[in-house]
C-alpha cells in the first residue's frame, strides 16, 4: 500500500511537470480534438470522482464492512484511488495549443509554486498521521487486537492556517505551470471543481462525526485561502 501511494505521488510530479525523462506525461499522448479530449478526459475524471466520493460515504462504508473487515476499508479506498489516478496518467488525451506560456522570472515563480504545492500536500499528510491516511494504522490495530478508532482533529501547524492544506497544495501543483496546455487546463479545472465540491461532502461528514468541535474549527480557520479568518491561537493537541 505504501509502495502504491509512493509510486502514485512520485509519478504525479513528472506527469504534471511534463518532464522529458518521464515515461508518460499529461501532454505526451497523441493529441486529439477538443471534443474527443473532453469526452475521454471527462470520463477519466468521472471515474476518479465517483470512486473517491462514493467509497468515502458512510453508507458505502457500512455496506463494505458487512462483507470485509473495517481494518482494510481505508487501505482499499487508497488503493482504488491510485488505480483511478494511474488510468488518468496512461489514457489522458492532450489537445494542441496552450492557454498560456511564460518564460523568465515568472516561469521560475510558477515552478517554485509547483514545488511548494507538493511540499505542502505531502507535509499535510505526514503530520496528520500518514499511517492512518494510508490505512496501515487500522490494519495494525486490528492485528494488535485493539479497537479501531478515528484520528483526533488536527488543528496545529498548517492545519491552523487552512482546514485543508493537502488540497491547497494539490491545487497549487495543478495550476502552477509556465506552460498551461489545453489538456492540462482541462485536468486542473476538473480537479479543482471536484475538490471544491468534495470538500463540502467531506466537511458534512466531519461535522457528523466530530460535531461542535469541527464547527468551531470551521468558523475560525479558512477552508483553502490562508489568513482570511482569525487563526487559532496556540497549538491545540
């Protein structure tokens, strides 16, 4: 599981960056018409969105846990998410043309934001207990014959600046590029829409499980844009 996530994350960077050394990138497949690209890429995004959304819903988890032990529920979610990403990596259809192309100092700034976005996303995963994120903690608790519990709400470090730093990092990585091809733009726009919609579902679920503690956190900390609300003061364990 850790290997699949590591491969997915490390593949995402050169894929989005259009690195020549990468076996496949967002613009490396033969280009097609805009209508064909929208149809194929839209289907790839839909597969990811349906898997990512439906499998995270409480009603799906209840059904899943009737047939498979809850200790593997999160790991299966992460694994299938990676499969959906790999399908996008392989079959994404580019379109000839660019939305923007910049050089010089602005290009350097955009590459810097691209790298910064990945650092923020990975850091947000690591400090929130990446073993739980990957589903490894749940499996360990099961084999240790301990009760599988939910992680506590993290409100320190980057989580005191925005509620969803991982998503913020990914959004920076999606959009920060000196050469925004039309195919890349379709990907960035589609993933942005999904992220914004998905956050609404995710926060409803968090309020359901955590209650007033999350409502207070939501009231005091902005969703994605830093410093647009009063930050939490001090470190809250």
